């Protein structure tokens, strides 16, 4: 009789634990849904690994709906830019590489040439589009209904300028986030300006730019 009572208590204790777990998971689920709808931030410090994994998948799924604009002069596109573009294609649903028209008084390549080189170099990524823009970046981003501006940070020297730009853009358009990404270390010293200089002085630029750009740079420098 005593044993039977013990067994009953054990079963009851298991059942009540299971009920608690189900209730807790239902409460968790509904709080996730509420937070999804309201966009509220959650405190994850008390959570287990599964929760974090679920949250990451959730967050990535949300980011996947984003259209990001990657603006620049791209005079010309380098392997550093491409490294960043590839990283962007993995995070954002669509990535628009936006060439700033007339960014410098005397660019080496015309806007049309820069666009052509970019299209050639990014044709492997289906979710990449190359476009041209004038004037205020946030205006263009608004017009494209973009949620994100993507920028590259190579070294601390980029940071100050990029921070200023990002904060000013946020002031002009609070709904657009600037996202910074770092290229592979091998490209952290690479800039279009350096590539142009090396090429003009007859130095070798292979490995720094895509082959199509290398050929165009060579023919420009020989003229
Ligand atoms: P640059 O500064 O070389 O003239 P752009 O004006 O075309 O190039 O730069 C567009 C964006 O690409 C900027 O956010 C810049 O920081 C980033 N960028 C340029 N070169 C690289 C690189 N080697 N690696 C990562 N990001 C880069």
C-alpha cells in the first residue's frame, strides 16, 4: 500500500513537472509572438542555448527581409569591395551596390564604366543589383525603400568619418540603420585610390582587383 502510494506520488510529480514545462513553453512561445509583433527587446542573459539558437534564427529571418544599399564611388571596384559585397549577400535579402555619380571632380573611370565593371564582377550573386545615384544617400535609400546602408570599415582611420556619416544619416532618416562590416584582413589596406596610384605608376595590381578591372586599368595607364 505504502509502495503504491509512493508510485502514485512519483507519477503525480512527473506529471506536474511535465505540465509546468508545457505551460512554461506555451508562455514563452506567446511572449515570443508578442515580442515579434511589438519588436520588443528581450533579456537573454537567463536563457539556455536552445533559446539563443532560436533567437538567432529569428533575428536572421527578420534581417533577411532587408534591402541594403552599399554606396560608394567604386573608382574602380576592388577585391575589398567584393569581399564586403559577398558578406552582404549572406545577410541581406537584396543588396544594391549604388555608384555615386560625380563623386570626384576627376574620376579615373566614368560612371558607366564603373557600373559595367561592378556588374561584371558581381554577376555571380543573384541578389545583387548595381545602380547609380545622385545627391543625398538617405533620399535615395528612402526611394528604394531600403532599411539598411552597408559600409566597410578597414581600419580605425575609417571609423571617425564613417561614424560621422552614419550619425548624420540617422538624424536625417531615423528608420535607416547603417551596418558596418570588416573585410578579410588581406583587404584591410586596399583602397581604390591606392589601386589607381599603383596602376598609374606601372606597379602590379593582380590579386587586388577582379581581372576585368585589371585589364581596364592597364589599358588606361598605357594611354
Ligand atoms: P574607396 O574608399 O576605396 O575610394 P569607396 O568610396 O568606393 O572606396 O568605398 C565604398 C565603401 O566601401 C566604403 O564604406 C569603404 O569603407 C568601403 N571599402 C572600400 N575599400 C574597402 C576594402 N578594401 N574593404 C572593405 N571595405 C572597403
